[in-house]
C-alpha cells in the first residue's frame, strides 16, 4: 500500500491508470468487471517473477523456499490490510464459492435441526446454495429476506424474519446482478441483536470501495481477488474466536496456527499470492477516494443517458448502489442485446448472474435474465457513451 508519506491521489488520472494495463490497449470496452476485472501488468509480472525466481514449496531451508515463506507471510499481511483484520484471520482458497462451502461446513458441525439461516433475494447463489444444502443435510431452515420493488434490501423484512433460532444472516455487501449495496453495518447490527453471525459476501463490492471488517463488525467475509484486479482465487476473513471455535476439515500434519491456516487446504497457489500482493498494492496506489468518485461520475453519466424505453432493474440513482447496471430492452432478448453490443466493441454480459432469487423476484426468464453492464475505475466516459449509443440503436 502507499505509505503515509505518499498520499494517494484524490482524483483519478484515467489515462495513467489505463497505461498500467496492457489488456486495456484494444478497442473493446470492458463492462464485464462483475465477472472478473482485467489485471494491471504489475500483477501479471509478479506472477511470472515468482515462477521464475522463487518457485518452491514452503518450509525448506533453501533460498526459493525461504522466499516462498516470505511471500506467503506478505500475502496474509496484505490481505489483513485490505480487509481490516489480523493476518491470522485470513484464509486464501480456490474461490469464494469453495471457501464458503468450507466455512459453512465447519460451522455446520455445530448446527442443529430447526436452526435458522437468513439469506437475501440479492445474493449470488454462492451465498445461498451452501445453506440450502445444509437444510437438506441437517434439517436447518433457510429463509429469504425480500427486497423492495427498487431492489434495495428490505430491512423491515429482515427484522421480521429474525428469531431466537437465527444463527446466521448471510448477505452481500453489493449485489453482482443489480448493484444494490446494502448498509452492511446496519445488517450486522440487526444480526448481532438477534444473537446471529453476520456473514458477508463481498465479492462484488471488492473493486468498488474499501472493506473494513472491524468497522463493519462482521464475523465472516469472503471475496475474490480476481474481481479487484488480481488473479483467480478466493479470500476469506473469519473472526479469530469464531475460527478457533470450529472444528475444521483438515489433514493432521498441517499447522493449526495461525488459525486461518486451518482452512487453507493443501499447497497454496503461491504464484497467485504474488499476484494478489501486487493487486492490493495497485489499488493502494490508485486510492479509494479517486476510484469511488470516478465510478460515481460514470454511473451518473450512464443513468442520465439511458434511453427511456430501457427498463433499469434496480436503484435509479447512485445512492445505495455500485455502478453495476442490470437492464432489459423491450423487444430484445438479453442475449441479443449483449451480442449487438459486442459488434460495437462493448463487452457486457447477459443471463441470471447466479442471482436466481433476484431474477425470480423481477419475473425475468431464469436463463436469458437481463443485460448487465458493470463499470469499474478503468472505464472512461467515452466507453460509457459508446455503451449508451449501442443500447440506443436497439431502443
Ligand atoms: C456476489 C458474488 N458472490 C460470489 C461469487 C462467486 O465467486 P467465486 O467465483 O470466487 O466463487 C460471485 C462471482 O461472480 C459474485 O459475483
């Protein structure tokens, strides 16, 4: 991260940022960040450099292994600074989905039939299916917290669903389908008020704003570095006492300390840890203040320019959301809109985004779903205008 002596910039120098990404040096405008962002060259270089000069397994007394030990420690330190926790509370893994199955299984050893878990209609299935499987396996009860018609999280419905049997409230810090960013601290407060754990999916929030698990007070938070300019892997935080209280599924000789390591199964993806360190340093050098204000500006530009004939699914202003926009164009399938935009060198997704309950709540086809355009800080005003022009050709 940038040191205190080098204050991070408050406004974004977009050309300078883009010059750090070889991947952006092409006509295609990437609005597919919600599916995974591009990597700056420094991330790619760090991965290659590790494999060239430090490749080894951990714990041996020779040069490359020692370097790998240092890298593993540095990656946990960077993760701690990125998330606002202690390095020992961090676990890296294959993906958010894999880590969530792992954490939910460890907790499940303490659950009893009739215990309740709340999930929301904004969640990606990676924060729903692990709990539904436990309902099948153990007889726990999974309840869905509703959303308002504008797709804000319905906090009144959340309160109505809380009970003395609620063990977990699982929810997203931002919805990957429609961009809603619930008030995380408020949901944590409600969960804790009922004696439940607050279990945050921060995958989609990751590239859009600073995470602070200490300030938010959550018990578990899982995200994915490939959504914030890093390599394909998952990253989990668990509150230390909570992780200590679980019986992890692990092999016997693997170290029990630091406690997060109990949930890192087998040999880590060392080269990806090197890329992760570079990604966190990249974000630090750009600065959240500059990222947030640029994204907000582009989000407002998109909303102001969206043709009236297009149906936006979600909050109509930049308040309470990140700049991920889900929409339908009357008379056109989502797939055909995405295909049309691709011919204009605009990359967007179509489909359900694994947010099945959101699609059902919107009454959308569960396969075709809606179009999704996700803005991140490396996008430009010209790209947003090209996206809007492509949509206008159909609307
Ligand atoms: C909000 C959200 N949660 C969870 C996931 C799953 O993440 P992973 O691919 O790391 O398993 C995604 C992936 O798109 C997501 O957007």
